């Protein structure tokens, strides 16, 4: 398919060449950070031949894709640069990839190692396979490679194991999805769809008028929907969690000012907002040092 480009990812690793080499060449360590593989095992190497290996990738529902490959490592003594070239293939009909080839390149710089990879592959299933690869599989595989590189970088530089990073990421996004649901629900159901009388009453007390309260309430509902959607956007939300806590404090005070009796009801502003503030703290704690594909370069310099 025209326009199909090899997958390229690079990152600057503040570590030693030997440590980076071990973390990327030892199969047991490699699978700890690389989201593309579940298992890699080296076969017995014969002298003068490439290092052959087997790999497995679990794809869910108890299914897995197994394949074979071979790699050759090279050290350029004059520059200190290292290159590991590889070839991989599989006969598994579940795999979109039929055969591929690529390399890892380790270039020493003054204070870090420039680590890059580039690989390409041939696909199965003819034109349909090419379309699926171009629009879905290749972008996903490129993202997974970049995310894995950043996870490796955090492991090497800050000692944060990839399993910890995955838990942090899942916790972070779970909190974000919960906030998105709460705010969008609050904007849609009691404000836009049903225009709850208690909401109108509380707003009338705050603005000192009942004439425009319904109109203003619908505007607030739209703003809440937008705020809920913001939680789903892929950008760092560390500061948003802090703003969210102060917003909830202000809303709790406003609820008490307009209807103090609401604090005594079974479902009341205090219990809900304190819970949301607690979740904001959890989100804030888990929002630092998260792996991101955006932290890696995805295009080679021309």
C-alpha cells in the first residue's frame, strides 16, 4: 500500500551502554518492558550463526501468537556504537505479520545513549491485510513501541519497574474515566434532560433570581459536559487534579449556603464531594512519571 512507512522510534537514555545493552538483549528483562512481547527465549547458538529465538505474544481470549527470529549484534569499536539487526517471522495464521526485519541502534552521546529502532514487515491477507495494517495495526504497533521505550527509560533512569508503571497508568485512567462519567452525567441528566427542581432552586438562591435560572442551569450543564470530556483527553492532568479539589470545596460550600438541610440527606454533597476529593488525590499521586509514546521521537530527521 502506497505511503506505508517503516516504524521508527528513538529516545535518549541516561544510562550506561552496558546496562542498556543488557536490558534490551536479555530475553527475561526485555519482556518486562516491551509491550509487544509476552515471552522471548533464546535457542542454543551455534558458532558463526545468528542468535535464534522464539517469541510469544498473548492477544487475549486465551489466544497467543508464536513466532521465530534471529538477531546479530555488532560493536563498532571506533565510535562505540552498537547495532543489533533482527529478522522475525511466523506461520501463525492469526498474525497479520508474516515476516519482518529491523534493527536496534545504540549511539553514545556525551551524557546519554541515543537508542533507536526501525523495522518493517510484510502482511498477510492481501489487500484487506494491507488496509487493516495501514489504518489500525501499524499505528498501534508504533505507539506500543514508543510507549515501551519510555517505560524502559523510566526503569533505567528512575528505577520504576514497568509493572508499577502499568498499575499507575491504569489507576490514573480509571480515576479520569470516573470523573468523566460523574461530570457528564451531572451535566446531562439533572440539568439538560430533566432540569431538576432542586438544581433550579439552589441556582436561584446563588444568582438571586428565578427568571434566568433555567437558562443558566443549562449553560452550566454544557460546561460540566465539556469538563467531563476534558478528563478523557490524553494530556497530563496533574494540575487539573488540584484545581478539581478546590472546585469541589467551593461547590460543597455553595451547597451548604443554598440548602444546609441537604447535608443531612442520605445522598448528600459532603459524602459525594469528599469521595471525589479523595479520588483526586489518588489521581494526583499516580499522575507523575507515566510512560507516554509522546516522549519519544517517531520520525527520523531528514
